[in-house]
């Protein structure tokens, strides 16, 4: 079965990419869909958030990208049924230079995941538009862009959109932006509200209806190696990520 592959990307750091990846993937796994998270960030935050270690030497996303291991040999079952992980390796940091002279270095991930058996794949991208993000976008059908509800929220998003267009033109005509998700919304802050209004008036229905509120349970969960849904199911953070996952599926059905 050919999985639907999502990149969760924004070159701006700390906007909620990893949190969105881990929690949307968990919500879909809870629906008994076979889901794989690929941690493509040298920081390995998705790996650690799922209670796993970033181990050098592999097998991990680095050794898969460089052809040393197959995806099938490298994925780990997480503690969550139906959810698997391809963990990050710290060596990802040097990949740009290592593959600089290799032919078509943008296609490594696409080739590596060609024949895997999953319903959904979520790729947690690093906060940069380098070779790793290029590999993610070339291997993906959809992009989800988390945008933080704060000053300069859209900084970098225009660049990301240009990169997506370039990837679409040159390598992957099927690539589509699935949606923009506003994160860390603070209902008491006028700034948060005006950022959401501005982003909505600019990007219209590309922005998901679900807005992820700032919620203390979300940063607590990774230190327990759990998605927020398992750490505190009733929290507003968990509930809104479940809603977001539902909205993502709904958009897919409407296509
Ligand atoms: N809705 C939220 N409420 C409160 N804290 C949040 C929320 N979403 C994310 N955070 C916290 O904000 C920090 C950044 O989030 P996250 O790691 O998901 O961003 P990122 O875009 O993946 O960062 P990076 O660019 O470094 O990979 C983390 O400590 C996370 O726990
Ligand atoms: Mg991250």
C-alpha cells in the first residue's frame, strides 16, 4: 500500500513542528491507522518525545538516507499501538556536506520509503531549508506548516512556500500544502488573536479551523517520553490535536 506522506515543515525554529508531528501521528494511530514518524531533524526531538534515544551509528534516518540500512530494518515500534518511528541520528547534521557531490541527493528519502507498508507517514523536518527538508518535500504528498501565534509569525513562511513551488516544478508535481496550523495560541493575548486574524485573512481556508492553544501539558509530555494524548488525554492540548487530526482526514476526503 502506498502511504500518504506528510512533511511538517517551517524553517523557523520552535514553532511546534515536532509537537504537531508527534501528536497528529498519535491521533491517527489511535484510529488504528498504521503510522510512521520519520525524525529528520538532527536534534532528534521527535525521537526523544516518543521515549526513544538518538543513537549514533544507526540504524536511524541518517543511515537510511545514506543507504546503509533499509527503512524496514530501522524502524522501531513505539509504546503506542500502530505507531512506528524511524529515529534521528546526530550524524544528520553533516549530511548536506557529505552528499554535496552525489547525484540527485534530493531523492534519497523518496527512494528509501518507496515500498513501505503504512497508511500515513509524518516527517518531522529540521528548522532549515537544506538538503534534509528537500528530501522530505520530494518524498511527500502534502505539507503541513505550523505557525506560532506571535510577532513575526510569517517570517520564513514565504521562503518555505517558494521552496515548495520549486520542489513541485522540478521534482515532485504532486506536492500540495495541506494546511497551516496556528500553534501556541493564547486566548488572553490580543497579539495572538490579531496574528490568527492576519494569517487567516492572508491565507484564507489554507489555515486549519483548529487552533492549538498554549497549554502547559504539551511541553511537560515529552519529558515523560509520551505524546500529550497519553500524558493527559483531557488536556486542551490533546483535545485540539485530536481535532486537528480529524480536520486533516476531512481535507483529504474532500480532495
Ligand atoms: N501548544 C503549545 N503549548 C505550550 N508549549 C508548546 C506548544 N507547542 C509546542 N510547545 C513547546 O514549544 C517548544 C517548541 O515546540 P516544538 O519542539 O514542537 O517546535 P519545533 O518547531 O519542532 O522546534 P525546532 O524548530 O527546534 O525543531 C517545545 O518546548 C514544546 O514543548
Ligand atoms: Mg522540532
